[in-house]
């Protein structure tokens, strides 16, 4: 009960189904303008040994009144501080698009602070941090900004696009997030010591396979790339196949982690 209460009271991190007996925590980071809702039901599809923890950024959902971040570095440092109390058992990170870069930078910040890092990084529909897409749309007028978002990413659902009130709620977080993405400065550091698995959409207009493959230089461990039918939001287009694959990877990670712990004990 204490764990559930603690998680529920954190503005940054929520847990839709707390599991004190979980062998692994999976932290999920949203795409630009995204909320935790994209991952809120994943616990129905992943192994029961996995506890899903959702990262909610300001200016969306229950945090709609809070000002958004427009710079990556302060957000990374703040989230690193907020997430550390939950890293008392094995954990992994998953990030979609902007969320993948955010997860990557939080891992590097944890490493700078001599803290344990995830046992796996999962990244989806995101170019390698050292080779970002060089576009600058965050300063465009509203109509042009929306047009570019739809052309490149098909980022805004029609139900929101046709509702002026919802658009006025949705756009500030999107523009703020794209400001972060497009002003992000990569700093060269040594590769991570955890495996990285990349996911991409075969019909993604914005992120080519080459952009995904460049992630391989960011790890000293195993690198895998898996492609699924769909565009930038293939997580929805191929949800069943994607979650089936992710579930299998989670089983393997748990098994490997238990094997390593038993070997250390022996």
C-alpha cells in the first residue's frame, strides 16, 4: 500500500498497476506532445513480473496548468532527480520519438552521478541523438506548424485537429517539445554500457532506417533494430505485434537478470 500511495502522489511518475513483487520496472517516456495514455494499458500485455511506470511531463493531462519545459537540459536534470527514488530494483527505459532522446539523456545523467543505469534502453521512431533531423518548425506560425506536423508525422489525431478548443490545449505542449528537440545539443560521451533495442515504422516519413541504425554507436553492448508496419506512430498501427515482441524481450531480460544475480550469489 505504501508503494502505491507514493507512486500515485508523484506528479512526474505514475503507476497504473503497482506490483511490489515485480522483478523489473519499465519507465515509459512520451513523444512530443504525448501523454502517458499511450502506455497506460500495457500491463495487460507484458509479463506480470513487469511494473509499468509512466512519465508525465508538464502542460498535459493533470499537469495542464504547469508551464512546459522548452530546454532539454533542465528537464533531464529534473526528471533524473524525480526518478531516482524508484530505481531500487532492476529497471529499463522505453521512449517514443522525443521520449527516446529524453530517456537516453537521463541515462547519461544517471551515469554522471555514478548511479545505476537501466539494464536495457528501448527507443522507438527516433533518430540517433548524435545525428538528429535538422528541421526547425517550432517557430512557424500556427497554421504552418500544424501543416508540417501532419505532413511529417501525422502527429495530431483528427478528433483533436477538428476541435479548436482541444487544439489550443494541445498545441502549447507540442510547440514546447519541438523547441526542445530542435534546440537539443548532443555532447560526445562514451557509449552506454546497456543494450539498446530500436523500433521503427516501415512507412515512417520522418525517420529513415538509416537514422535508426546510427544508434548502434551509442552502446558498447548489444544493438538490435526491429521494424514494424506503420508510420511514425506504428505503436498504434502494429500494436499487437509490437507488444508481443516487447513482451518476449521482457521475458528474456528478466531471465538474463535472474541468471546474472544467481551467478553472483554462487
